[in-house]
C-alpha cells in the first residue's frame, strides 16, 4: 500500500523544513564517572550479560528513549479509506497517542516524543538522533533504530540521501554531517562499515563478495566484533554519501502488496569515532600543607565511540503482504528475528534472570543497545490506515516495552601514550628554544649595560680631565704672572741699589710678602691635586656597583607588580561582597514589606504555595509516568479564591494568580468551571484595566485557551472580548503577547455564527495589525485565523447565506496573503495556501484575486504544493472558474 517513493522519494506529508526545536526528548550528556565512585546497576540484566555473569562496572543509568512517527496517507489509502477516520490520534504537545478501538473508545499511550505526519526530517533528527550523536562524540556508544510495519517509512527516516531535496536527508546523512563538523582532521578519525542481516547471514554491503561474516565475542568484556567486514575511513561528506549509494544498491528489496520496494534485510550502519581529548588529574596538596596546590598537567586521552544506525526490515503478515515462494521465506526469517528481539526486550523490561540473546544474530548484534552500555534511541513508525490497526497496535506495544529497558552508559577512553610523548617532545623543543632566546636576550642586555657604563665612565673621565687641565692652566698663568711681577720688582730694586739706594724696609717687606704668596700658591696647587685624586677614587667606586644596581631594580619592580596583583584581587573580593550585601538588603526589604502588608502577604504566600504544589505535581507525574489533574488541586485550594486574587492590588499576587488560571484553562475539563465561576469576565477585566505586559500576555493566552471551546466563543463576543483583544493588539509590542492575542482571534475566526460581528468590531483588522512585529509565531497565528475565516466564508457562500465579496478582501488582507503565500515557514505557507483556495472557490472574488496577483500563486500551488489535497483543491478551483480559465488563456498558460 505504501509506495516506493516514501523510501527514497518525496515524503508527501512532511514539510520541507522546520525551525522547531525540542528539549523534551534530548537529555544531557552523561557525566564521566570517577573510578570506583560511579553509579552501579543492580536490578536489570543486559543483553551483553545474558549469556554469562554481569560485570559490575561503574556507569550512568540511561533509559531507552522511544519516539513514534506517523506516516501520512498514501495515494491508495486516500481512496480506499476515504470514508474512514485514522486509527490513531496524535497529541504531540502532551506526547500522547490515542489508538482507536472503535468510534467511542480508544487506548492512550505516552512516548518520549510524538511526531506527526508533518514533522520534518530535521526535527526528527534533532529529537531522536542528535542526543545520541553528541554522546558518541563524547566517547559513549550509541544506537538509533527504526521499527515498524513494512511501508511505514523506516528507510525514509534513516537512510534517505536527499540528493534532490536536502531537507529530506535522513538520520544517517545528518549524523555524519554533525560528526565531521565536530572532529579535528589532525587528531581525530571516523570509519564506517555498512552491513545487512539477510536470512540470518551477515553480508557486507560495501563488498558483496563478503557474504558470510562471522560474529566474534570477547570472552572478557562481552563486546561483539565482525572480523572481515569492510572498514572505510571517511574524510568528507561526499565520500560518505558515495558509500551509502553503494550500500543501497546492494541491499535486497522486493515488491509486495504493502510496499513496492520492501526491504528484505536488516541494515546496520556502524560508525566508529576516535577522538583525542585532554583530561586533568586531581589536584595534590603541597608538602607544607599551605594554601597553594600542585596540579598535575593534562593527560592525553583517546575516546572511542561507536554509533550504530539500524534500519530493521518491516514486520508483515503473510496474508496482507501476499508473499510467496522465496519472498515468503524471507518474510519468515524477518519475523523470526524481530520476534527474538521482542522476546529479549520483554525479558529486559521485566528484569528476567534469563534473556534469550542467542536466539538470533540480530539480538547478538544489538546486545549493547538494549540493557548494555550504549545510549539508545528507538523510533517506531506507524501508518494511519484503520485496516492495519493490529500491526499498529503491535508496533506501539513494542515501543512501550522498550521504554522500560535501562542501559548503563559507560565512556570508552584510553590513555594516549604516543600523543603524550609527542606532546612532551614538542614542549621540550619549545622550552629549549625559549631558553636560548632568553639567554641571547640576557647576553644582549648585559652587553648593552656594559657599553652604557663604559660610555658614562668615559664621559666622566673626559669631563674631569678637562676640568683638571683648565685648573692647571689657570695655576700656571697665575704662577707666571707672579714671577713676572717679582722680576719687575727685582729689576726696580737693582736699579735703586745701583743708584746708591739700599734696600729699605719696604722692599724687604714686599719680598717677604711675595715669598708668602708663592708658598700659598704651592699649597693651593697641592690641594687641587688631592681633590682630583679624591674625585677619581669616587668615580671608581661609582662604576663598580653599576651592574649590581640593575638586579636590585628588577627585584623592586617585581615586588611592586606583586603588590598591584594583590590589590586587584582584594578589589574584586570587595566588589563581590558589596553585591552580596545589596542582595541581602533587597531580600530583607522585600520580606519587611510582605510582613507589613499582612493580608496581601498571606494571599501571596498562599498563591506561592499553590504554584509550588502545581510544580511538585508536575515533577512527580513526570517520574511516575502519570499526569495529575490540576483541577483536583484547584478544588483543594478553591477556584473562587484564585479568581478573587486576579483583582489584588499587589502586582506579584495578580501575576501569580493569572498564571494559575492560565494553567487551569489549558485543560478542557477545567474550562467550564472557570467560565461558570466568572473567570472569563475576570480575564477580560485584566485586559481592560491593567497595562502590565506580563498580565496581558498570560490573560490573553488563557482567553485563547477558552476560545477553543465553541460554547465560550459566543460568550467572549457578548462580553466585548473582540474589542478588548483588538485594543490589546493595537497597544502591545511584545511578540509573545501579540501571539496570544492573534491565537485567540484565530480561534474565534473558526465560528460560522460570529463572522459578521467579528468583522464589524474590527477583529479582522486587529488580526492583520499584529503582523507588524514580524515574529514567525505571530505570523503563523495570523495565517491560521485567515484560513479559518476564509473556510467559514466559503461554507456560508456555498449554503447561500452570504453573498458579495469576501470580508477579507474588503479589509485589505489579500495583499498580505499573496506576499506570504510562499513563506519559508511551512505552517504559515500551508494555512495561506488553504485560504487562497477557499477564497478562489467563489466567482465574485476572482477579479480581485487576478488584479492582486493571487492567480499566479494558485497556479504555483496546483503544481508545486507538497500536500496533495491542497494541490488538488487548487486545480479544481482553477478549472471550475470561468474567469480564471479566461485569464489563463489570455496569458497563454498551459494548465
């Protein structure tokens, strides 16, 4: 029934791309357990230990994560099951799936993730396989496996190459993209093996001649290896894609009634990742036991992770698949191996002492994936057809049992001696080069200081020599002057003597004076010479400690730097203490105000208690796998008391109260009680009276939840809800507030009875006004509202209760619809395509749509839309409208 195009063709029900992220299925990486202190498994038996004793090694517990994916109806089912509803109903926001028994009864199951038929390949990878790939990159083993009936999309989910449409790439291709992007080509490596298990024989898809590969188990560790399998080292994505193409051509497939290209073997892609990382050893205290610590350097480690992607062959019933001859033998082998896998999972889920792991080669290959040391994600694929309800129920129960299996995740790392030796050699070379550089710099500095000192000594000596020479010349000049004066006096005295004049008393006195002056000059000269000798000695003493002075300066500079560092550290500690003091002061003031308010404080405390109880229940439910009713909690506290707090003067009390009401309104069972207790009027009052953005956002969200009930929609209109929502849409700027308001108006747009009043009170223009923020979530709600309104108008026109042009066209919505008809976001595009088709069904709108450019979008939708029902609707609309046909002929468009 499922076409071969679902395997490697176009996934007709899935949008091309999606930006949605999910954090519910994705868990954090398991921490590395210290030797001797890791968590230990005590109550479960793994596939790896089924045939021997369980070795109690340290590990981190990690449950098998299970997601369910619904395949859209194929062409045959659209015709054969046109009068029947789908046998399953998905509730992705609650992670629930309902399997219908009949028209009035159904069974409900919960999974880690529920993926609708519109889920993109990117979203499937991010919530199912990406956490496993990240764990493999951290050194753990990981398994991603697909299980389901034949023709439900297992190979499409895992092995789609996406050569024509990159958005359709499967988990194998996307996993390798992330692995190659995170590895370093210099230090890391990744290798690939691609095998198939056919008729209990392991065959190499990369080397078809190697068609009987044995399974070898390590008796010490229990690890499974496949000697002889082709192992190819992958360097880039292109070479990996070529390996997948080669393997796909060699995989065995056959044509059955359920699938034109049904896989007749289990395919296993094994990716071995080897990464070099650095791990720090524990810090050791120093011998003197002071505040300092000695920390050992990083030690090189090699982490070896293995990713196994398993594309199981589809389970099938012989009477439905129509297998016969050799195909029948293949089907028997497939069902036997899947049955053996189911028995092992049942045994693990029930903590059985014996796990029949050796009943099949498939269970031996997957012994590490279920109950072993690998992080495992399982995606079960189902179809919507009620004719295959039995197979769908069996697949769902298989996934439910697998969710009970717990693995003990263990990191695979080894000490890398070669890398350490190579790193130490490099470090030694760097240290030698650094030492030589520092030695050379030191010698150059010493030489510079020596030259500078010599230059300074030479300059001082030259200055002193010049001064000494000047002093000597001065003394000589004074001496010669004195001698000359004495000679002149001697000649004068001789002349006087010759003239008979003896030497008088005055001459003798002058001679004695001259002699005294001469003696004084001699003493001065000796004193000058002694001064020169003293200065030379001082100069020698100055030049000797020149080199030692530099070391003292360096020590002083280092001391100053240490003091500056200590000062900076103290300033940082002071800043931290000041911030803590401010925080304590704020908390004390807040507590004092609460005590002073009295009643309001008690109400606030009571509301906090309510919120804490709600949070506690949610946490408790998540652990036990059950969901507690918030209505029970509201009955204990009192719904009327919660609603009365909406009018509190305390802003915090009011915000907490409206959040509780919004949580209660999210469940349909509580909506009637809220409306009967006056909760709707209180919420509308909040929109009217308060301008707090948080209050308006949460109140608008609660009104949007209540507006999903048709009985509440008329009450919202009667109490002026449209006017208040329009006013809030015009005033709000926060994208989340606008999203809530647009969601509420969009829900009201789906009511046939409110069309006229909704338009007259400005609801359509208010909805269009919210597109100003440009946020994708707001645009999605606007598109949904326009699609709902157009659908109601189309129905009213067909019944004859409405004539004339569409209100959407009169209010100017057509321009925005045409501009966003090819929006990248698939939800926006899908709603707008439906709105265009509904508007085009009535001849009165045709001219406006042609002049507004909508005709070209209708032609594109009829040819390129990913959904077949919308594509057919657009085609019927164009062919049935005379105006459109005439315009197409005028434009010479072949249709």
